[in-house]
């Protein structure tokens, strides 16, 4: 009895408690106070402001308030309920409190009576229940579920569950939730209906970062492209450079040479400098990074979005650093009223797409022996006394002994390569309250190179804290760091060039030691070098920044930002007495040699900005003014130590008995800036933006230190005009915009305008010598750019894109003007050239399918850029072998930038007597029997670099671009990314190297050399293998570098929520991926994208034989809240 009475009392108490709580919530809602002063603002914005001032959140369908706009709403410390009554009158809806949600619904849903309503009311009720989740299978509490054409509606509970009664037959459930697309589902005679909602991607309302601020995408006047968090998350690449490739029109990303840790090369709308920096400025959370910053150092899991400023009207706000474009990276912050822990990890392995192998020992011996024989036969034409027996012959005082060849047959590719296992892990937390938010992550990435001894390990840490102690003050702090450890032992060239007739180990299992025939030189064992003598490099980079923002009023705020960045590196390489260098090969009497390099860079930035915004009838105004001061330093010390008592333990610096040499430098520069921007919008249709920035840099002489960089842009939202709004059903958005701007380039040498000296000795007497001649007349490199573009959207923006053209002229390009030898230095910097880049860009994105089961989105972009030299003091020609920064390219007035410059092959010297006659015409080159000879273009009887070279190819593609496809079926997702380029050419210098060798100690080569000319194999266009180097770049190794490449294929699966919740998690995703899936190209080299770091000629020559790898990845993501 007592038990029964207790249970009854308990139930009564519980019911009373629930009634009290419900009543309390209602009273609490009535008592919360709201203050608003709104003029001409969208209803969505007002709801967000109300949410900030109360403890409730709004739930509504997009159609409820999408068109709602409030012209005026002013309340002061009024009850929430009263404010909602006034607001709902304006947007024709009604509200109700359900838990912590405020449900908004159109008035007509309550007032219209339909036959369906009567059916639901009068018939025997049928119950249907289910769960409302998002596209990640996370429950959506407070979702609004309604029977279409009736007033029957419910709200999902905290777990997303709902139940609703209807009168049987077929009905349609309409489900809506703030920030998600409204979904409809037909239901007939069923008891369970689970419904998935998808994020409402209104891209035009998204805020886009434009530098020192942000605007809505629909209000952009400049050329800015956004890469969203979703695009970043849905790939398996671990470096940002490869993630964003092919996603932005006008931005070309070259993947590098395939080695672990290699940087990518980024160009936006062509080259903008001859010897300065042509890579875009990297800005992270509004802090410009140092010039040497590697974009791949950022952990992709920390990135919220990436905005690319392409046009000068957009980039001019960064003045002297914006000429090559700007990449703005926004990292993740804490979320208000939330807490989550996340993890993303994967393991991968690599497989060579094209395996590189040297010759077998038999082929190698035959090739080398025949080459020496041919060489002697040719030499006999000069000296009949030459003995042709290679075992006893004397050539140039070098004895060819009987053990010229070894007896092994070693495949060094198999010996020195491996199947790597790479790992990538990131773990973090994210959360916050209304007054504080935080974000922290830790990442560890380890890439093991295919070649033994090559490794790259990266540790990243990121912490961000944002505080709002009062409505007048916001403060924040961020610190992130990256620690990178790299081992570099061998290049792929060293692998395949190692002689195959030499074994890796002797019979006792020790490293084999081999003294080469000829001049008594010891050959380093590559296995031992890889394992015991790699170059070790460690770099630690960190950034600390903080801000304080004072909100004087809703319209006026001031912000101060401070940032400090530092990078320090140390590299060392010890070569013991078991190596050629460490046993006196270069320095007599040496027993071990140690090279040590230490360097650093720092950057300190102070920013002040004042922002004012004002909305009044049909008009919006935003004005910003600011100042910035920046100081950066860098330096290095390089030292060489010799003679160590032990190769393995006592080989530190303090163990050395001899210090051989050292050198180094310390540099510094500074600049200050003043900048401002004005944005004005009228009637949501006409938009004007103007900016101006003035920079002063210590890198220029006092008379030319300062530069002014203005920009101006306008936009006309044509889709807001009545003649388009009323007559076009398909057209959703159409905007015409145009911009003009000026940017500069101060990313050049710090002391180009000053004459520099260095210390030197002469007969052991100290002194100084000039190392550069100053020029106090050098000015800023300035880029003027015009953009015209059309942004479009059709069928409720399911299809969006941009079509644009641009013209970019860079004047006053700095280059080293060659001086006569009597000057004592080689060149002096001067402003001597003007180039033009003009082009067209097109991109389109289409949401082809999106419902509860299926999803299909595609994106495509294509660009064409034409770079041309407009003016120049004199023709600048790269050296025959690429000795200048222009390498194998040439600049000619009126011609494209980056033309490949070289010799024309006339044929192969197939007769010894013919070879003898032709060799007398060669200048600085040994022309041999069976080798190429060149065309004498000016017919002066000799071949030289000055008069006998011409344009033999072009590095600029006719067009390039990228594409992506996103597919979804229920919980299964797939993403494919790719890019393409057409019309560029490249000189495969790596192949040219396969046909010559030092015959005293000949290295191995690739199989191409087997198909070179011989008397028994004369019908070929390849020269014979032998002594004598190439004269320079020639047309026989110029190849078409067009390609179509599938860069990434990722497939993921979200585990069901009922299974995930049992593990105590919120979401789990398993994914697999393949990188570098397939490349379609006729280019014969190992990597069609291979390039050098040279500014203009980087894409002209391919020295690498390091093949690209296809990467296979398996990963796991999970989160719990």
C-alpha cells in the first residue's frame, strides 16, 4: 500500500513539476527583455539578433520568412513575447513556444480550412512516427513537421524523434528546420517515416572575406572565389596546395616533383615579376604571412574557408603585396553554446605510376664499352697512335685497368626503394558559450618517401580563444605552430644512375666498397649513404596573434591586432670516413666532414582599423580606415667542420678538430601602410567599392620608397530590376561588375638599391670587395588591372557561375642588367620591362539532384591567359644551360612570356671524318662521332649561344582548368576532382642527360640510351651514348605537355546513427581515397607537371626523373558532442 501510494504521489509530483516547468518557460519568455533599433533589414538578420539577446532559438521553414524584410523596428527593453507579436505582424506569421524553440509558421496555415483537415479530424486517427536527421545522420531537435494542406503539426524532440496522427490514406509531410532545405515526403499506410534534411546552401548570402573585412557574396564587386569547408573536407589530400588545385578559375597550381614535402607552385593570372615573387600572398585570419611561407604547412582540418582574391580591385587593399593575388585562409573558431570533440585520421601507401629502372649490368657494360670504342675511333682520326684496346689504352693520362667493370647485376631501384606507410592524424575540441569560444587541435603527419632515407614528419598545433566580456569589447588570442623534420638522402637520379655491375653488400654482409677504375676514386655505397648519411633538417615555425575590438556602438568599432611569426631551421649532413668526401676526396687529410646550416625568419605586424557601418532607407554604407606596420628579419649561418674521432658517436660539432669555413648574413626590412575602403549599396541593386592604400618600404631608395595603390569597382544586380524580376522565371541572380585597381610588389631583395660589400683575402691580407652595385633609381613594380565579369544564377541558384575577362599590365619589372667584366660584379638591378597578362575565365556549378536519397553536384572551370612583353630596355636571354633566372627562356617585345629558347638539331654525325669537321665549328662543346650537331643559323661558320639559338617552344598553355563531381546516395558519398592543361610545351632535360656520361667513371642510364645511334642502328633520331655534354637546350627534347588528370577520388560512408550512439559518438565516417588516379598525356617524362623554382622559366624545363606516386588512403572520422 505504501508502495502504491508512493508511486501515485510520485506521478502527481512529476506532473506538477512538468506543469510548473512549462508555465515557468512561458513566464520566462515573457520576462526576457529585448532591445532593437532596426532600419531596412532582412527578417533573418533580426531573428539572429533576437537569439543573441535571449535563450531561445527560432525554427521556421525557408518560405516562411525568405521574402520578409522589415523597414523599421525599434524597441527598448521590451518583453520578448511583445516583440515577437510586432515582428510577426510585419512578416505575416505566428509564433509558439515549444521547449527552447520558438516556432514560426505562416498565418494561412492556421486560417485555411481544407477537406484534408476534416478528414484528419473526423476519421480514425493513424499514427506515424520517425526521426529527423541531417545529412550527417545527426538528430535535429525542434524540427517542424506538418501535414500539408492542414493545420496538423508537431515539433521533434531533443533526439529528433516525432510522432503525428493523421486520418489515413495518402498525405504529404512537410519538414522544415532553420538553415536546412524544406523536405516533403509522401506517406501512405505506413507507421514509420524517417526524414533527412540537407543544409540550405544560399551561397549568395554567404560572407566572403575580402581583406580587413567581409561582405556577402551577392554584394561582391571584385573578383573573389570561395572554397568552402565542405570542399576541403571531402578530399583526402593532406596539403592545401593539392586540395585547391583545379577549383579556382585563373589559378594554376603545379604539383611539383613528387618528393615528400615538396611545395606546390601557385600562379594567379600569369607571371607578374621576372625575379621577384610571383606567388600569391598568403593571409591567415587577416594576418599576412612571411614571403617564404609554405601553404602546405597548414593543417587542412583547421580550415573553415579559403577566399582567393584575383583582381586588382579586390587585392589592392594589400597594396605592395597583392600584385600576384591573395589567398585568404580563415581557420575554424569555437561555436557558441556547443561542445564537440573530433578526430580525423588515415593511413596510406604509395605506388609508382611509372617505374624508373636503369640498365641491367649486361646492357650497361655493352653500352659503355661500345661508347669508349667509338670515342677512341674518333680520337684516332686526330691521333693515329691511339690504342683501341680499352683494357690497356692510355687516354689523357688515365689508366683503364682490367677490372673496369664489376661482376654484379644489381637492380638499384629495387634495393633503394620501398613501399611506404604514411599516416595522418588530427584530434581537436571545439565549443563555447555566449561570452567565450575556443578551438584547439593537434595534428601529426608522417610521409615516408619511396626511396629509403627520405622522410617528412610534420606536427601541427592550433589554439584559438575568443572572449566577449561585454557587448562593448571583444578580445581574442591565437597561437599555432608547426614542427617539420625532414630526411633527404638520395634523389631518384642517384638511384638509377648507380652502376649495376656493383653489389650493395659484400659476401660478409657488409656494405660493399668499390674503387672505380681510372683515377682511383671511391664510389659511395648508396645504401649506406641513405641509412647513415642523410641530410637532416628540422624547422619550427610558430605564429602568435591577438586582437582587441571595441564596439563603441552598433555602427562603429575599432580593432587592434598584433602578430608575431618566427621560423627557425637547422640542417646538418655528416659524411663519415666511409664516404668519398669524408675520406679526403675533396680535402686532403680529412677524416669525416660535417656541414651545418642554421637560419631564422621573423615577422612582426601591428594593425589598427576603424570600421563604420550605417543602414538607412534603401542604402547601406560601410567605411574602413586603418594603418599597419611590419618589420621582418632573416639570417643564416653555414659552417663546415672536419676531422672527427668517430663516425657514429663522436661526430658532433664540438668533436671536430678542424673548423674549415663559415659564412652567413643577417637582413632586415620594414614597411608601414595606411589604407581605407568604402562600400556603398543602393536598393540592393547598385554597389560601389573604392579602396586606397599607401605603402612605404625600406627596400627602395628614399626618393622612391612610397607607393600609392588605389582601386575602384562597381556592380549592378540586374536580377533586382523589375524588367527581369517579372519576366524571368528561370533567372534567379544576375550581376554585372567591373573593377580597376593598382597593386605593387615589394617582395624583392632587401638591398637592391644599395651597393654591397663582402670581406675577402688577397695573399693572406684582409680586405673587402663589392658584391653588388646599387641603383637608387629603382621603383616599385606596379600592376594595373581591369576586370569585367557577369555572375549568374538560374533555377533558384541551382546553377551558378561567372564569366569574366581581365587585362593586367605590370610595369617597371626589376631585372639584373648585365655589366662588363671590368665592373667586378655581374649585374645591377633596374626597372627594365613591361608585360601584359590578359585572359578570360569561366566557371559553372550545378546542383543537378538533391533529395533525401540522391545528390549530385558538379563544378567546372576553364581559363585562358596570354602573357606578352610590351616593352623592354633590351632583349633578355637566358644562358644556354639555364644560368640566369630566365633559364632556357627568352623575352622578346611583342612576343609571349616564357618562350623556350635553344638550338635546332641539324642531324647526327654518322661519320668520323664528318664529326671531325663539324667539331671545329662547335664553341665550348665537344662534338663527337654519332652525336648531334646544330644548325648554324647566322651561317658564320661556328655555333655559339649568342647567334645560333631561336624560339623552339612555349611554356604558356592555351587554356587550363579543373572540375569536380560530388555524388551522394543516402549515407554513401563520393567526390572526384581533376584538372587539365592544353598547349604548353616542356624541355625534358632529364631525358637529355641519358646520352652522355663521364667515361672515366660512367654512371648508369635509362633504357632510352639503348636506342641511340650506332653504325648497326642508324635509323634513329637519338644520338649515341658517350662522352661530351649537350651544348644546351635543343628542340629534340621539346614535348607537348598537355594533360587531363584525375587528381582525387574519395568515397565515404556515414555509419547509421543508432549504431553510432551505442558507441557514445555523434557521427562516424569511414572513407577511402585514391590520389593521382590517372593522367592522360603524350608527355614521355615521369611527371608532366614537373618544374623548377625559377620565376619565368620554371615550367620550361623538367630535370626530374622522380616518378609520381599513386596514393591509396583509408581513413576514419568521428565526433561526439
